[in-house]
């Protein structure tokens, strides 16, 4: 039997890499599956992905969100996958209430489904697709401090049984993608190790200023939308947090680091 539901879940950052991650789990997929098996079973999952950008902060509120195949040019079996997890209007309202309590304006979106940044990693974590999923949009003009604030607003929901997930990519330079067997680029390792050391030291200030402080930051992230979910997950851990790295040995196409982080803390 799965673990019983319990409050006090961590928050997570997961790297979803290429959409092919759905078919090629590798180290990251195996570690996400093992992590989910260790965690108490969530009452709901609240996830943010860079593949939903909206001019106003939005939260999915439909009961049956569709599986969105928001990509092109991939093998046909990828388009045949579905992740039929239920939505939850009730949990969407809890998220909206938490944002409102923090002075953050947000709206419900009853029509939006789950993009691949949400459903691909969740397929590895909870393949039965039987836990309600609510997705939060990103905003094209918000920066690291904003996402830390958004996550922090949702932190109390962890004590109510929500698993809060930021889904992005630890490195994301699509201009330099190579074949699957390509050697890992040096800047990928350097950037990933700086993130690991900074999170291990508990230095949230440095994380907020990563583009100025991290080695090769603009090379690793020509645009930063795929790293912002890490700040969202970090904020959701609350004021006092610790970080555990997972999948640090998985790099795809020489450039996509699949590192994830488990953040434990107190709201």
C-alpha cells in the first residue's frame, strides 16, 4: 500500500529536460520515482512550469485538466501519452486564498490543462495519475525575488498536505544541444556545482543574484524562465530550509543538467 497522507511535505525542484524525458527516464526519472515512494502521499500537487506564461498569475481550476502536448517534431509515441490526473477546484481555491493572504493578485483558469513541464516529471513520480494536480502560471516579467515570494505564499499549504513543485531545468541552453552521447560541457558542470554549493550553504541571497554570481550563468540560462521554478520551490520551503540534491549525475545532450532539489523547512 502507498504511504498514508500526512502534512509537512517538502517542496521540490525538478528538471524536466526535453519532452523525451517522458520516454527516457534515465537517472533522473528513477530518482524521482524513488523519491515519490519515500514521501507521504500528497493530498494534492501544486506545480509551476515555464511552459505556461500568463500576463496575470493564474491557477488551473478545472476538474479534468487535459494533457497538453506543447511541442513539435518528436516521435509519435510521445503524442500518444496522457496523464489523466484529476484537477481540484477546492485546492485551486486554497492556492488563490494563499496568494490573496500574501497580497498577490491571481485568478482561476478553469480551461487550462497541464503542459509537459508538469505532466512529464509527474509521470515518473506518480504514474497512476491519481493525485489531484493544480498548475500555477509563470509571468514573463517576474524575476527571482518574485518567484521566491510566490512560493513563500504557498508554503502553508504544505502543512495541509500539498506537494509544491517547481519544474524547470537546472541548465537550459537549447542553442548548444548535442547528440545524446555528447560529452558534458564544462560550463554545465561549473554552474550546477555552484548551485549545489550555494543551496548547501543556505544562501538564498546569492541564489536571488545568481546571474551576477554564478559561473557561466548567462551561458547556462540565456533566458532564466527555466531556473525561476527553483526559486518558487525554495520559497515554498519557508524561512528555514535545507536542500537535498538528487539526479546530479544526469545530463542530457551535453547541456541539460537534470538536477533536482528537495527542500525541507518550516512555513
